[in-house]
């Protein structure tokens, strides 16, 4: 009896010691040592939003779980030492470990990992309830709930125990070796010699480290035993109250449902997606079958692309258990491999069933199958994955930033200076960053084809005298220098304005300064918090008035009902989702007149207004109609049917050359051959299988291969918006045998790659969203004098040779110079640098943006020197496609290397690291701002 009492007393004393020594040591280190040092920064980080919501809960949990458990132990369980032990090993330790795992290992949760973690948390809470209240004998609903959770607790106990055992065994060997090596004594003595005031904290930290290590070693057996015992106890009590039959039914039901969910969730979708796309589809029936599987393919490819964010490691790269047992125990390779494979089976919900190369493979297959970049189509999913880690996106506004609300358009003002039938327009905007990082804003927009952009400026204030001016530079050199400046470290203001189509433009500005941090607000820090931007252009008057920029795409920028909008001093009437109205009313309604400008280069540009009767339709012409058959065109089938019905009604399908005739070229993605159809009456858009991805260069090359020696008066590529981001850089021009016109059903693209733009410019073509407009412009231009270079916006623009004399400067020169560039571009032979330089010289003289010359705003000598060097290089006109793809930083794979000290994640240093990692972003931001 005395021996039994002694053992009981020893057990109670041990339970009290384990619980109170660890918790009190932890609380002393955290509340008296750690928080006083970084608590202020932690509060600032929380208030300023530096800590993502997904990380805030586990971060707070690291401190809250031991604190709450200590209070409960002292208030409710202080006389129940065995319950203290159950509280510690069954609730506190696993919750604390779960917070660490969520912070350092887990990223975006999958259905399988959510099921595992959700079940674990539910069982911890059920165990906690049982510790405090026992079995709910008087509450039937709660009793049933306890039956369900404690039935699952049997599974959780065994699973967790086995999982921890893989680490506890080598950890024990490492700890014993480290302890008796007494290296820790030397380290502690060094700390004490360096600063004796650290003596107390050094001892406390050492104690906490030792307690954590020893408790971790006992956790597998303790947790498994406690959960299995708890589950068995509740099930027995439920059976004695409600009968064995109902108990068995309830237990079997909940475990069966859980197992069904587990098997369903652990089947990873990328396996099926890769299998479906293993071979290119050769027939329309095979392509249709794949299109029917689009959702399964989309889900699988997205899972593969985000695998590094959703899983801890690919199975084939997970070798840390094998390496750890080989390193610690020197076991045979076959046995180590068996242990690794057993571990992989246990951890299958958290391991990716594939390889790291699947990320690139999925990105390529997604673009080929869905005809759009995966980041653009799945940007919400990618953004969520990024937010599930400590990784932030790049400073450059990529496709992930489309329509993101990071920079607020505070105010917008449009001013128009009228000159009878043309006007100078100024757009002035003020931006305010709503984030803690510097941001880039980007606009894709369009203007009338004859409009000419004449300036762009940046400033920290509204003072025009202090704003930074622009330079006109070759497009490739300007892009190269601008992209080199868009970085988060030591950002310096640049802006870039480019022409990316006959009427398409791209405006980028960086950096919009971050908002004031909480600390800066408290210290009344004064620094720029706004960006001011001015843009000017000249435009011809249209029937509706003065055309304003039409937005195609925006990145990072947003506006609200509180955005101030003014036009010529009065409020602009526009909807909240519009950037600008389409037109501002013209006050001067005088009739258009003829404009003529002589240039010193020996050319004369004449702009002659056209009356309605001046326009004509083609007669006796032959055209090539090239149809885009890529997947995205499936959304434009009705518009395609309407277009071809109109062609048939206008006589293009009667095979009579007396009026007009058209031949059809149907392009094809990889796996199928393009085809030519000389009788367009045979074409039925509803029977076309729109499949795969095709870029403009590919379509035009297919046309050239099938054309043979058939002459045409115009080549009309009927397509949709396309996917500019999938375009490839190419220096090889496309020598089009007739004017190339891009007919975009639905809407214009945001931009063209330079090879396609060159084909349009060099051939004297253009872009439109309506086929009748294209044919009318082609016919009217052909009916006028050969000197006419374009018929656009109600005017015929002609270019003729003239003596080298200039006309008086009346402000119309930029508009005329833009048409001079248009005419000269049709004379360029290949990529002749001398001819390009001559065209660029015109743009530089008259300060305008052209397809070959961009405007860049620079603010310091280092940028100007970089631009000077870039302008001297042979590739100064070679502009790269801005694919907008983020180079995503991949999270570290924690399982690809051996873990020398498996127990390090349990010590208080992990908590300090967690806090410091989140505060580091704030410190880096402050440093960037002050720099």
C-alpha cells in the first residue's frame, strides 16, 4: 500500500512538474524577455496590416495557447495533476505544434490537408471538453457529438503517434549525444562572459529548451495513449447509456464517411489532367472529347502549377526521413528507403504526387489548351496561394495585378484646348497607394488612330515646375531602362508610355509610394505619399466631340465614387466602373478644314476632310479571309456567323470576280492542318471545333504557306482579343503581299507583339472591330490618289515629296508628323536601322509617341546614362513582349534535405523567429522609404 501511495505521489509530482515548469518557463521568457523587446514592433505590424490574416491566428496562438492553458490549469485543474497532464499532452502541446506547423510548413490548404487538420482540431477541442466536463451524460445531442469526435479520435491518436514517432526516435539519439557532449555548457559560458546580465535569460532558455526536447520525445506515446483511451472511454459510456447497437452504428457511420472523404480528397487531379493531354488531339472528335473534360483539366493543371504552395514536397523529392535515419543510426539503405516510403504513405495528403518539373509543364499545357496564360486566367487562385505564404508578388504590375485594388485614383482632371477641328487634351491624375509596398500602375488604352500623344510627366506634388520631364527614345532602349528600374529595393521614379498598336498604348508608372505606416503616422513623418501624372495628346474632332482614352486593361489602379473627376473645370459624368467617358462635348462646331504641313525632311502631309459621298465600297476586288480557330474564338461564334452572312449578302461568296470575291483560310492549332476554302459558302462556323492556342504570327505564316501565287487586294485576319501575353518575341518580319487588317470580333486586344505590329504598319493595313469598316477604308483609300497613306477619323491623309521648306508652326505638326511616320514605315526594308533612326528622329523632333519611339520619364543621372548606353546599342528598337508573368518565388521544400535536429521546431526560438520574420518586412519597407 505504501509503495502504491509513493508511486501515486511521484506520478502526481511529475505531472505538476512537467506542466508547470514548462509553462511558467515559457511565460517568463515570452512575457518578460521576448515581448518587451519586439512587442511594440509586433503591435505596429498588426495595426499596419503587415501580418496577413491567415498568419495572424497561428502567430497569436503561439502565445495564447500556453497562456490560456496555464490559466485553466491554475484555476480549474490545479488539484487534478493527471488532468493537467492530459491537458498538456492532449491539448496544449498539439495545438502549439499545429501553430508552428501552420506558420513554417503549411501554405495553402488542400481539401485533403483541410480534412486532416480540421479533424485534428475537432478532436483536440473534444478532448479539451472531456478534460473539463467529462462525458455529457445529460445532453443527448452533445453525447452524440462526443461519440462522433471520439470515434475519430482513435484514428487521430494512432496517426499522430506514428507520425511523431518517425522524428522522436532519431531525436532521442541526437539529444542524448548532444547532452553528453556538453557543448551547450561552452555556449552558455560564452553568453555569460559576453554579457552577465543574460545569465537569468540564458538559464531560462536552456531550461525551456531542455523541457521542450524531453517532452517532445514523450509526445508520440503520450498523445496516442491519451487519445485512444479517451475515445475508448467515451464510446463505452455512450454504449452503456444508449446501447451497443446505436454506438456501433454511429461509430461505423462517422468513420465510413470520413474514409470516403479522405479517399476522395487524396486523389490528386493533376494525374488525370496530364494523362488526358499526354498526346495531341488529331481529330475534331478527340478535341471535342477533351473540351468536355475542360473543368477536370483546369483543376488538375492548376493543382500542378500551385503544387509548391499546396503541398510540402513532391513525393520523389522527399528524402529527409531516409537521410536522417542513415545519418543518425547508419542503417542499411534498403531499410532507410522502407522507412521513407512508409512515411510518404502516412503523409500522402501533404505530399504532391508528381515532380517539381510539373509546374513548368502545367503552365505550358494550360496555355496550349485554354489559349490564355494560367496566371491571367487563374489569377485569383494564384493570388490566394501567394497570400498563404510570406511571399509577395513582384513590384512590376503583371497579369496577377489586373483589376487589383492597390492604388487609388484620388483625382482626375481633363483639360481641352480647342483649335477648330482639332484639340490639345491633357489628362492629369493623382494616385494614392493603399498598401505598404511601392507599386506600379499600368494602363492599356486606345485612342483614335490619328491621335498623337505629345507628352507624359511625373511629380511628387501638383507643382508643374517641379515635375519630371519625358524623353523620346527608341522603343527597345526605353523598355530596357524602365524595366531595370522597377524593383522594390531603392525604387526611383520612372514612367514609360509606348504605342503597342495602330491605336493602342501602354502607360506604366512606378513607384507609387506606400502609405504611411502606423509608426510613421505616430512620428508625424513627412514624405511623399502621392504620385502625380500628366499625359497630353492631340486629337481630331469627331461627331461626338473630343475622344478620350478608352481603357482596355488596368493593373493595381482603382477608383471609387469618392474619386474626384473634372473635365474642363466641371464634373465629369461617368459611371463608377469607367475610367473616362468616351467623349467630351466640343464647344467649337466649325466645319473641318484642310491642313497642310511641310517638313524639312522633304515631305508634305495633307489632311483633307472627307464627306459622306467620298466613301466607297470595293468593286472587283479579291480578299483573303483568315479565320482564327483557337479556343477563345468559341465565344465569338455568333459574331463570326454575322460577319460571314454579311459577306455572302455583299456578293463575296458567289465566285464571281465581276463584283468581289473572298477566299477563306482556316487556321489550326498543333495536331491539325490548316485549310484553304475557295468557296466560303461551304464554311459553317457552328461546325468548327475551336481548339488550342494560336498567335497572330502563326496564323499569318499558315496563310502564307497556303496562299500560293493567288494575288489579293487585302488580307483580313478575323480573330478576337487574343492573348498578347502568349506572343513570342521575333525579329523575323512577315512580308505581307497586301495590306493586312486585323478584324477583332468583340474588342481590340490590349497590345500587339512587334512582329505583328510591323506587318500591319509595313503593309499599310490597320485594325478594326467591324469588317464593313475595313472594306470601306480599303476601297476609299484605293479610289483616292496613290499618295494617300491612310483614311481615318474622317480625313484622308496624304504624303508627297516637296522642297525642303517648313510651314509656320501652328500646333498641327505632331498630328501631321504621326502620319509622316505612318507613311515612311511602309517604305522600311526589313529592320533597317538607318531607316528606323530616321523615323525616330522625326518622333524626337516633334515629341511624339510612335510604334518605334516611346516616351520615358527619368529622374536622375544614373538613369539617363543607362538610357544613353541603351540607345547606342544595335538592339535599341527591339522591344520584348510584356507577358506579365510573375516569376513566382517557390517556397522552400522542407523535406528535400535531412533534418539534423528534428526537435528544433518545439523550442521558444521558433516563436521568436516567427515574430521576427513578420516584422522584417516592416523594417525593410521603412528602410526603402527613407532611402
